[in-house]
C-alpha cells in the first residue's frame, strides 16, 4: 500500500480547495482497502476520496488520515453479453469507452463527468431530474465494504435504495468496491454519436473557465438559481457562482473553503427565506 505524508488535498478535488493530510493511504487492492478499514477505530473520523468531483475540504484543517480510492480496484471485465464487472476505481470515461467498444452502452451522458465509478454509483450520478436517467438504471448488484459491520457484502439493486442523486452509500458507511452492470446493446456508431453530442453540449453550456464541482445543489428552485446566475454572487477573483451555468460555483484559483462554504450557506438561507428547500450535492469536510 502506498502511503504519502503531509499531502495537499486540494490536488485531489476538482474545485482545487483543501487542507492537508498527515497521512494519505492509497490501497491498491480491495483486500488492502478492507484491511485498512478493519483496523480503523469506530471513534476515528473517516475521510475517503474517490474522484473528488463533489468535495469541498476545509483548507485550514489538517486531517490525520485520508484514504484515496484512486488505485483500489481498477478491474474492468465483460462477464457475458451486456454484463460487466467494473471496479470502483475505474474512471467513468474508461468504463464508457470499454463497453462501447464491445457494442454496449446507455450512460454516454456521463462521459463528461470527472468521476470514478465508485463515487458515481454512491451518488447515483445522472443526467438531471427531468430526464429521469441515472447510472443505477444499469446496475444489478454492488460489491461493497460495510464499515459498521466490518465486512464485505454483496447488495442486490433492491437493497441499494437508489433514487435521484441518492443511494444507501450516502446514508450509511458503505463503500463501493465493484459493480455488476448490465448494459444495453448499442452500435458503436450510435455510442460515438452520443458521446460527441454530450461533449458539444458541455462546451456550449458548462462554465469551465475555472475549477468547479459541477452541480452544487441536488435540490433547489431552478428559477431562483437562474436569478443567482444572472447576479453572479461571490468574489470574481476567488469563488463565485457562474454567470454561464446555473447551480455551478467557480474557483478562479485563489478561492478558499470559507468563501465557497459561505456562498453555499447564503443560497440555502435565501431558499429558506422564500419558502424553498436547497439540498447540497457537494459533500463538506469541515
């Protein structure tokens, strides 16, 4: 197992904000990951980073232990027909390209997401609420480690409590190790077309002028967020809401945890004052 000391956590998040890890662990197999968690005391704070695309870390804090899942399980294989086993550490783009080369598909709308499979499954990544599309549409079962029970388990889809931007992994300390998917048959020309369409949409609508999480809130009032986009709340030299993409925070490179956190809390308060609800998709390490 690779272990780094005094590691800068900002380098492991897409928003590029974060403190420091006294020790950062990189398990390089599911067994190393399980062994590491089995030796974790239940009283210890548990900090685990997958792809880091929806994570805001306190940049003034030193974290004693942090685990990265980047190298934990990179297995990717076809079992039969459209059935695949995919390790939690496989990047989404690699998964999509792999199944497309085998003439299967279905999740090309996730091609632009800078996430690992484990994190995408845990948050049940999808295209958007109105589209009613999510990665769980193709999941048969999850291979996980249950921290409370200190053991590996296999969960059938019915046990995973999938809903919009939600799974059982967000409620309990259950961590994805691998996933059994069953994808639909798709000609390569069609999957290539869908990926191209997705990337064209991203270039047209998404603000990549600075570091970002992607969507900040999984539940919000879209009309209120449009007003916030028009206003562009925040510090234009640090952290601010995008004027191009609704529900996005941009870090120009000099932003801080405090700036981003205060912006998020401000939007939540505005929603509450007007009788609406705002629930974050971003996970906070305070």
